[in-house]
C-alpha cells in the first residue's frame, strides 16, 4: 500500500486487495492509501487524480544550513 494525494470530486470505491474488500474514501486534497498494483489505482494515476506522496527525509540525516550573513543594522550598535 502506498500513500497518494487525491485530486477530484469526493467519492468512494471498493477494491479487492489480498482477497478482502477494501473501501477507499476520496476527499479532494487529502491523503489516501491504496495498493499500487491495483488497476483502479493505476487508472486514477493516469487520469491525474492520484499523486504519490514523497517519502519524508531521514530525521537523522544532517541538515544543511545557509551561511550566516552579518546584520548590517547591528553594526555599530552599542
């Protein structure tokens, strides 16, 4: 199952996933989880209704900081 952002009119669908019925509710601009191998998912992607959610960056990865620039307004202030 992958996460997607849904764009379109509010609706619902029932999919078969791993031998079970899976009810999916679609709300415009909201995240939805769907099996990527399902034909309905593929169709919604092709129609532009689903956009894959990018994975968040690793929280332990170092963050790049912009170099500090001196504040000219503070120069000469006492």
